[in-house]
């Protein structure tokens, strides 16, 4: 099932994508997925970020080959950092290079969307708290990351968290092909079976100290192949079983 958040005119709704039609939901998907029987045409809708997270918790160095690429040791525990809600944009929205940023990189990732409040969740119970999965781009000002030594500005600037195009509820997160394409050229390609820490482990680790709320997103890390984007470039993040998240650099 593909859950979308979309706008027609001034009205914003959640819905279930069915071919070229969207069945409107009675409420948010966090209150139960209940269709209204009323449909909108996909061609009439503007797809938005499929969730409105209070926070994104992203994971660094979570692919073995990416750790090798940047010549760093694989972490013994998940390396976490925040991306604020103000960094979130949706499909086809512009990624804006901030003034002074010299190197703007893409990072293709599988995003995990939380479906209900999660505090001190066990690894065994972790998947009960997942609504579904989406494509995520952990946009990074690489030069600021090197200069600042911590990642708030480099990872959390406005437009640095593209999410979409929808939430797929039926997916095995342990074997998802994650790819990036820059101007149509494939740059990253790896399966989540190369993750250092899998999704249940991440949920248990994070919720041991941080409460996750409905709509929050865990960005699970990026494969090897990161590189810069230039103004006018088109970046596509593709996750097998989900779809394609497409944005342009402004």
C-alpha cells in the first residue's frame, strides 16, 4: 500500500495511491488507515512530503562499503544525528544551496516512517512501530561538515531532507536496493543487506533514549558513491519496492 500526502488547490489530504487515482483517507494514517471511498486524480494532485516528522534521526556510517570509502572505522553503536523538521521537502521541490556552501552532496537512503509513539522499544517488538518506508536524501554541505566538526548546519539546513514520493507499507527493509542517479547517471547502488545496523536494531537503540513520534523518520544511512551536486542538477533517489524521489538543485 502506498500512502501519499497531497494537495489539490488549497486542500491537503492523505490518501492511498491506486494506479492513477488517490483514495482520500478519513484522517491521518497514524489514526488508522480508513478510506473514504472518495477519489482524486493523481494528475490533479501535487505530491508533498508523505509525512511531517517532528524530527529526522539519521544514521552515519551505516554501510560497510561507505565506511571504507570515507576511510573511517565502522561504529560499534549506531552513529546518530538530528535533521530538523524545517529541513523537510517533498518530491519535485527544490534543494537550495545555502549562501557560502561550496560542496553540496547527495546521500541516497531508505527512510523508515514511525507509525506510533515509541519509547524503550525492544528489538523484537520494533517492527510493530513502523508505518512504512520511503526514499530519503540526506543532503549534506560537505565543506561545512569538515569545518564545523559537528553536523547541525551541514545536515540540517533548509531543504536538506527530501522525502518521498510516498510511504510504502509492505516492504522487507532487510533487502532493499538503494540507488542515486545524478542527471540520469547512476552514482550509488547497494542493498540494505550491507547495513551495519538493521532497522529493528536502530529503532531499539534510538528509543532507548529518544522517544519517536508518529511521522518521525529514521534515515538509515547511505551506501558508497557520495559526490557533489551543482546548480541545475537533477538528483533521483530510488529504493526498490518504493519508487523514485526526484529533486532539482537551485
